[in-house]
């Protein structure tokens, strides 16, 4: 019987919470440092900021062992298929953080050589702004992702979850615009 | 020797137990930011509540990432938004393009746009990253709007007034001692730094250069001793 057919009862509900907690507390990032953002990513793993506090100190060299891809740096058109292949090699469930403005939108490199945002290649969960984002910004992005994993649904596909988050974001934005002035 | 000889390699490890801890527990505490740190922008107001932005689009012109979009409009003479003829009707910054180079702050002739120290924010989609005037403009008291996805602390609003500007008189050696920023906003006012003031004023205000501040901070972190 597929898991989707299980009714939501006491047992499955608590197992879901347990799985979400386990997933958020043991994200293992894949090393995907491409440019200067990788330096900040490394320093967030080092003693001063210590990503081990969030259970993600091991940056896996093998995408098969990683849950989270932190795309740190600008992605050139030649790197794009490689990035997609690494993403495809990762096991489900998997998440992507676009770290820095270059990975998120292309940043100041609006030219023919740089991919204008890795969300053209892979589905991105969190965008971390900054050039490069400091370790605190990366950790803020990671904590936001933790919150998404904790409050999300474990059996839904990512695209549906993403869509619902998008609606939440829009309603929040409309609140701000309505509240100003 | 035997077993004990293997322990020699742990000498460094055991010595570290008695060293002061360097880890910053980020979500609970932030590390202090340098005085010139560039964070999220704010659009300032004059003390009477008028907007400083005059819609001249110099910031949009100088932006190397082309992340600023400004459109000016004529002020309503009966109820002006800003002093002068025009005001910033549309002001948008895409923070997923912005590289926080501070060139918009240097270009601004009225110190309308400055950068705060808040750098801890992230987005779940690209639309959220485009900040409009509703998010950027400070409130009537002059403090930045703290949006719920941003991690504001009180110290992030320190020293938000503009730093030296390219058009400032202090760019000229003849204007030594004249700060290039007005700090009219009432908060975040910066004192003159070395090279922007005469030495007597510097000693009087006990303002020290950035290098001294950082050296103090590092030695404090290490418990007063310098390695």
C-alpha cells in the first residue's frame, strides 16, 4: 500500500513529526562552491559559526550522501549541466539553497556567460541575498529552510509545497503594502 | 612508551579545552558589525516626516548591478511628499541583484538612501526580494521597518547615516574637519573618522580608526590576551 493511502491518525501524525524533525536536524550539504560565496560557506562550517550546531557539519563530496545543495557562486552556462547532474544524483528528499545574488538571479553579471538564476535549472527553496552573504545570512537561510521542512508535508512533492509557500509570501507582501502609509 | 606516545598527538587538542570559545551562537546573538558595514537599504525622511528622495535616479544610474528602479513625479504643491519639485514616486530595489557596494549612497545628493547593518534575511521566492517604497521607507520616527522575515536587532540601526560622499566637501583637503554627512535623521549619526577630521577633534571625541576598533574587539574576544 502506498504511503499516500494511509489515513492521518495518531500514529502516522506523530511519525510525520518525527520524520520532519529528523530531516531538519540532519541536513547534509553537498559541496557546491563555485566562487567567492564558497569562502563564506566554508567559514560558516568553521569554528566561528559552526554549522555542526545544526547537525550539518559534514559537507559531502558525494551527492548521493547529501540532502541539501548550497549553490554558492555564479553558475556559468558551461557549469549548468554539471549542476543539474549533481542535483539529479542526490537522493530524495533534497533541497536547494541559492546562496548569493549570482546564484539567485545572476547578480551583477547580466551577460551571456552566466545563468540568470539557478532556478532555471533546479527548483530552489531558499534564496540568500548578499554579495557574498555572510555566514549569518547563510544560517538565516538554513534556519528558514528548517522551518519549511518542519512545517511542510513529508509526502507531498516539492512543487506543490513551493506553490503554497509562494501564496503565503504574496499574502504577506499584500499585508505590508496595505499597512504602509 | 607504547600507548602513551600516541597521546602526544592530542596535546594541541587538549590545550584547546582551556582556550576561550570563539563560536558565535548566531540565532541567539549576532557578532558586532564594523561601522562601515553595508546591509539592507533604508529610504530616509527629514525630521518633519518629509521624504528625502527627490526621484533624481542617480542611484539607479550608478548601480553596477542595475538593481534599482526609480521613477520621479512632480510634487503636489498643496501636499508635497518631499521638499522641492519632485519626489520618488516608485522606488524599488531587487535584493537578489544588489551587491551592497554603497555606490547609491555615495551618489545620492540628499542622503535619501543609506544602508543599515541588517544583513540577515532570506527569501523563499524571487518576487519577495523586490523591495518597494512600502518596505524601504523608514517610519515617522526615522527607524527602519522591521519586516517579519528579517532578523533585526537594535544595534543594526547604529551608524546608518551616509558615509563620505563623492560630492561631499570632505573629499577636498580644504574641508578637513567638516563631516560629509548631516545625520539629520536623529539616529545613527556618525562621528568624523581619521582623515575626515582634524586630530584635536579626534582626541576630543575619542573616535578611533576602524583598525583600532577591530583590534580591541579581537583582544576582548580572546579574553584580553593576544595570541
